[in-house]
């Protein structure tokens, strides 16, 4: 009977929003009010009275608002916590107090609003909704692109002494600037420059060609008033550079010897075959991921799945922080922010819906992670990251990450389950 009465206090505003209309009896309010008032009587010092001896009526009148606020702060959180526990409701955000009526004779009436995870059921035939993964192909150009990347990574940079700087050389230079107006001299720096790179200072690209080790040159740069680095904005700086060393990039020959050096294969053709297989597997995984995302998107639309707005906003902010470094965010024009935030919000909402559905499917199908599976996962990560197993366990325990890791492993298991049941490959 008590639970039925409590349930009547709970109003379903939307699939994820709830409101509670609650009361605190007058007796509890009066008791707490007297307790708070006594604390004020002890600590308040008013003109003409010793500390702790001010008249009750005067203290009550002068500090009425503060006393009421303290009573509310003391009573509402505890009362709300008890009510939520009784209702077996777990808010996903901090409940917001929408209205309060305070009366010593009648007690406190208040209303709170909060969000919860949606409660829904999967369609009985949800595993019958098959979806086809896109066919995958790999052409020769893709293989060549991977080969060239491997070749670039294996490049050597050999010192050059018999010629001047050419585009594509890595040049070690000393550089020092001087503000022509203030005469201030900047610190001497030693930097490495990729000659001819479009992101270099244009004047630097003009003077570097044909300079030889030991040679010095100067050039002027007039920075615009709105230059992004404020310390240079509007200034005319004279730079002096000295070439210390030139290094020429030398790419290895694409032959059997190169293939054996970069991979455990018999020769160049075997390396190409390995690249082909790797690309096919990668594309197949991506195709299956797209198919699964489309399946979950269709399922979410069918059951009209809604995600708590506060969680979407939080996840959208985290998405932006994962995608951009702090200094990159500062450079984004203000007019691009709305589009960036909308894209992040959509990504966050889709990701959250997928996670909710996967957890629901795991629950329905009885998919769980055994201790043996979790232990095997820890061993794989320990080996992959070269971290001792005991140290990895210690980090998980210290940072309270074990539950999160178990959940992620369960979600991956559910993805594999769906891949077998609903994706046509």
C-alpha cells in the first residue's frame, strides 16, 4: 500500500523525465527549525547584546530567510533520498527543485524534476531484422599507398655537405629575431625545418634554398595587427638564421630485401599479399560496423528510444574534447561552433542509444562476462601494452575502472552476438 501511495507522487513527464511532488510533515519541519534557530542564537552577536544572548524574536526576525534556507538544505536532500529509494528510482542527473512551499504550521511541500534512463522492451522479433553488410574490394592503388607509407617510415636522413638546401631537405638552423622598433632581441633557438613546407614562414622558404652549412642570412617579417600569436602582432621582426646541418631524405628501394626488413615475409609480392589481406579485413570490419550501426539506428527509431538530455549534453562535450586539443578549440571561429556542437550532439546521442540497446540485448539474451573471460582480457591488454598483469589490476582497482572494463567487454560480446545473428556478410 505504501509503495502504491508513493508511486502516485511520481509524474511521468516524458520517457526520460520524472517529477515528484513531496511533503515533509509539519512536526519534522518545526523540530528542524528549532534546532537551526538555537544554533543561530548561540553564534549570533547583535549590537547591544553579548554573543548568545540576543532575544529569540529579534534573531528570528533578522535571520528568517537564512534560517529557512538552512532548514530546507537540511531536510530536502534527506527526504528526497528516502523517497527515491522507496520508489526504486535512480536519477541520472542531480534533481532540480522546481517549487517550494514553506509553512511551519503546514510543513514543506516541494516539487523536483529529474531524468532517468528510458524503460522499454525490445520487439519480440528483433533478431529477425537482418541487414546486409556492404561488399568490400581493394584495388592496386590502395596497396601502393600503404607500401609508400611503409617506405616513408623506413626513410633515412643522410647528412649533406656538397650542396645547398633543396626542397624536401630537413635543415637544422639557428634562428634569432630582433624587434626593429623596441630593439629587443629574442632568445637564440635551434630548430629543424622542412625546406619548402607550405606552413613555413614564406620569407624563410625564400632564403633557405641553396644555403650551405655554416652560411648565414637575414630576412624581415612584417606581422599583421591581427596575427594569431599576440606577441608578434603588428611588429616588424628581423630574423637571422644560420644553417647548421642539412639532411636529405633517402627512400629505400621497393624490393624483396626491403619487404623482408619491414615484415616477416619472403619478399615483395608476399608483402603486397599481406597488405591486401590486412586491408580486406579492415574494410570488412568497417562494413560490419556500419551495418550494425544502421541496424541499431533502425531499432532505436522503431521503439522511439529517447536518451536523457543531460547525459547527451555531457557526452557531446566529452566528444568535442576527445576530438580536439585545447589549443585547437581556441582557434575554431565562433560561427563554426553551432555546427560543431550539433555534430557532437548527434554523435553522442547515437553512441548512447547504441549502448543502451546493446545493454538491453545483453540482458535479454543472458550475455555476461565470466571471470575467465575477464582474466583473458586483462592478459591480452597486459601483453599488448607491456604492463605487468598485477600492475594493471592495481591500476583498475585504484581508479575504480573494473566495472567499466567489464561493461565494455560485455558490450563487445553483444556486438559479436548481433554480428552472427543479424548481419548478412
